[in-house]
């Protein structure tokens, strides 16, 4: 198997980064597991796909669909939607499941991005838009104000559009959480990603299982009218009981929505896949676990 070497780049904004977020590591020599048939789909590239791509390119926007090498990009873009990734394409963290470039933007922001994003949402006619972002530990507020400015402009030009914000943890900074949760969005999301035991093996060392729980609880405390949401990736070596324990923790911290998705290794430098979880995903999706949190099978 060909090993992908560590590649350093300078992106279009002049920021130095490690391509795909991970340097060569102990996982790099381990081959990928073959995808089962239920995970294989035929890519389609209809006119909607090209319309979305043109909007992204013309307005110099970033999407997590591209930067994270999402295998569902053709399906989503062909349906006329995308997840916009704010504050550039370089993350200050390096989670082992992720392929977003890693580096230090040193305070750089595209001040035109909020308006360009709002205009793209308007042109695409989106009724529901998901915004996410890279972590920006180089900014005092983690980028919360920039994120909030984008939401406000989307609402100004698209008053009937619902906005979901999948945010960084802002290092738990309450002022940043307050800025975002009170900017007019409908859903505040921060991903817990995995079970507590695997957190430091899977996520950047600056992230934390309890920190994510606290951020979600604080957002609900500040504005109870905004839905809270999180996601778990399965297939990393977790057990059923650990997933259920995580669900219990989310309920205790007043999280409204949980999505569960199958992990797919984005590059040879990403953490290795432990298993494919079709039966467990189906079990939870049909109500095999009955807490009040809404569970969505995203596999």
C-alpha cells in the first residue's frame, strides 16, 4: 500500500498548514478495511451539484464537505445543500479522525465571509442551513463574534431560513457561548465525537468529553429556546454500554438531539477503523434505547 507522506502547504489565504491535518504516525502503515455494500453508493453530479460548487467557488467559501473529505458530498450537493465551514480551512487543532488542514492562522479572518455566506444561502434558496467552523484557538473569543455575525446576516437576507451552528468548544468560554446562542440561531451544536474512554485517543488534547458536555449545558442554560445537538462517531472501538453511558450523560446535560454516524477513515494518517456498526445503528434508530433525547441514525 502506498503511504501518504506528511505534506506542508500554504493555502489560498497564505496560511501555512499540515495538509489533511495529520503527520505520518503509527496508523499510517495500517490498510483500510473494505467498505461493506450498505455503505457503498453511486455518486451523482446533477445540475444542483454544479450550482452549489459554483456558489462555493465564486464566493470563496469553504465547506466541511470538501475539507473533511466527506463521502456524502455528491448526495448533499446534488440535493442543493452544503455545510459551510467558517473562518478558513485551517484548524488550530488536530483530531485524529479529521482531515481538515492544521496550522496557526495567526488571527486571520475573511471579513467578507459573513456577507458572502448569507448571499450564497439566498441564491441557493436554502430553508435550513448548517454552519460549522474550524477551531480558532488563535482568536481571543475563538471566533464566536465572526460566527454570530454570519448568522445575523443570513437571517437578515433569509428571514425564513433556520440556522444550525456546529461550533468549536471555545475552550469553554461562557462569553463566547453567550455570543453565539443569542445571535438568532435555532440549533446550537457541539460534537462530543466519541465515548469518554476514547476521547484523548480520538480528539485533540485540548478538547474534552466533560468540556463538551459543559458547553452544551451552558448554551441551554443561557437560552432554553435554542435546541442543543451533538454527534457521536461509532466504529472506533467503543462498546454498546459506553455509547449508552454517553447518551445518559447527554440527557443529564439537557441535550435535545443526538446523531450517530459510522466512522470512515479520511486518509491513511487518520485513526484506524475498528468496526462497521450497521446493526447497532439500526437498533438505536428504531428506538432500541429509549431516552428523551432524539436519536438520528446518520450512518
